[in-house]
């Protein structure tokens, strides 16, 4: 009887090991399939193209919002990228501090994105008109006073929190994007940790849930990017991404 129990236990253990092996093989195949989608195959954009305002439906709209929202005048400072060898390999305190700063900012931006999406579900309000010439974009004060808005107002939750929590104004922008399948316009916040592949913070979640890099999002085309002081056209371009770009 005891010997039969041992054989039964060994048989069950072997079956468990075989199931684990099959699951491991399946996960390996899925990982390889996911790795086949290369960031280089996705469209890339020059987010800081010179603004071509003639005939652009968004140029006057952005300028009108800027005139109401601009707190102070400040110049755009150059963006830089903190790449290079891992901090632990360089042995340099400056590099270690920069890496720590980046990690903390990224974690904080992720929490801001999650908070903005949580609040957007509670404070979403439909606008009377969705046409650009009739759609009023609120300032932060107007958003708070009304206690809600649609995407072009709720986007200010993430945008404003990034600025108030110390993110450089020259790295935080608002973006008008068009959904490819139906031409629907949408507003999101961009944080340029990488000057060529920004993080997207989307309050309403129409473009993305959580916080993702723009290169990871499919089905959307950027139209115009701006903050309280500057606005840019966005055009397709071959820009080297932070990882593995040409």
C-alpha cells in the first residue's frame, strides 16, 4: 500500500512538471511573438516642427487658449537626453543622481496618470459642441470652477500636476491627436523625458490607459502640440528613438 502511494505521488508530480513545461513553452512563444513588433516599424514624428499656421484649424484655437492660460512668459529651454552606461557601471555620483531622479520622476508621472484617469471618470462632462471653432477649452481655473469637462479640460489634471510637482515646463506639453479610424480629435498631455519619444498621459483613456510612450500607441496621428507659451506643428520624421533608433 505504501509503495502504491509513492508511485501515485510520483505520477502526479510528473504530470504537474509536464503542465509547467507546456505553460513555460507557451509563454516563450508569446514573448517571441511580441518581440517581432519593432518600434522602428511604427510611424515617427517630429514633435517640435516649426508651426505652419496658415490654414491650420488648430493654430488660432491654441493661440486663444494660450492668451487666457499663460501665467508668465518663459523661453523654451533645450531638451537633453540622459543616456549612456548604467549608473552602477560608471561609478560617477552625478550619473547615479540623474538616474535616481529619472526613476523617481517616472514613478511620479505614472501615479499622476493614474490619478487623472480616476478623476476623469468622476468629472467627465459632455461639451455642447465638438467642432473646434465652437468648443471652448477651459483654463485650469475654469475646470476647477465647473468641476468637470471633457477631454480638452480634464487633460489639464495631469498637465497641471506635472508642472506643480516640479516637472520642467519645457518638457510638458498638450497634444491634439486624431484617431485614424474615424477622425475623432482628442487631447492628451506629453512628458518629454526622452526628447523624441514622449510619455503620454491620457486622462479619459481614449488613447491609452496608464502611461505609455507615444511610439507604443497605434491608431493615432498627432496634429498640434503646445503649452502656455509655444505651439508646434507635428510632422512625420525619422527620429532616433531612445532605444535602438537608427
